[in-house]
C-alpha cells in the first residue's frame, strides 16, 4: 500500500486536501469518511497489460493500491465534502461547520437582600 | 532540481518514455533533444500563490523545477518525436529508424589463371 504526497490548506470556511495521483481518473479513486471524522482517500494504479512486442526497458513509476487517511478537525462538516480530479491531482474540499453562536451575555438579577 | 519517476517501453517500431507529472499542463513541460541523442524533459511545478485567508496545514507535494535526461538508442529517429500529456502523465514517443538494408551477397568472379 503506497503513499502519495499531499498538501492540506485551510481557508476561512473550508479545508482542502490536495493529493498527487498521476495517471488516475476519477473512477479509480474513492473518497470516504470513516469513524465519523477520518477522511480516507484510496485508489489503485494498474500497469497496463503488456501488448504484443512490448517490453519494459525501465520501470520506476509506482503502481498498486494506495491510501491516505486524514483525521478531520472538529469543525469539519462531513456532510459537505466534494472532490475533483484534474491533471492527475485530486482536490477534496471539506466545508467547515459554522462556529457556535456566541453565548449571549446573561444578566443576573441581584436580589435585594 | 527534482526528479520524477519514469518508465521506458520498447516497441518494435518505437520507444515510449512515460513520466509522472501531476499538476502540470502541456504548456508547463518542455521536450527537447540535445547533443543529437539526449532526450531532455523539463518543467516546473509552481505552488499557487496564497490567497487571502489561506494557510498551509501540511505541505508534502514537491514543487520547483525538474528535469529528466535519457540517452537515446542509436536507432532512435530524433526527427520523429511526439508527446502527449494526460491525467498528469507525459508520454513521449520516439520512432525507430528502419533497420539498415541487409547487404546483398557479392559474387566474386574467379579469374581463370
């Protein structure tokens, strides 16, 4: 199970996970949330079957299954996750939950003793 | 100057150089032949400029200039090289020169002494 490099960026309203996946198409990649707060990105790069008269002179590119897991921050909205793949780079956007409403100041009445 | 993994395949009539270039578009990549028989593939992956309110939480993906050089075999036809980029993977096809014509059998006349 190979790893693949990733960047993570934080924006005011979202997190973006950017992962190199050269040679993979959207259909080869799976994006899921496990255990309520773990973003799991997995896929498989297969080597094309050798055609007749074809032989490998050099073979450096990694193939096989890979997986990346990221523990999502508390304010990640796991119902608002989207993913897009372009030029072999996958971007997964996870929106943030709105911050909790600030507690209203409470006025404590002072009883007259 | 970073390296990037490559496969090289040989076919009956061509060689194909396959190089991972996630995030690069055709315009970011240069393919050239130097010194008559060296295939030079170079490019640059730039990190996008930070937008307002953006910050990196994790930064593993390599950026910067990269280059790969391959000494071409003698039978490579450097006038017939083509390149295509798909899903962050560059494929450079170098056709082979036709094999030299087999030498015709020479008949040596035998002089009558």
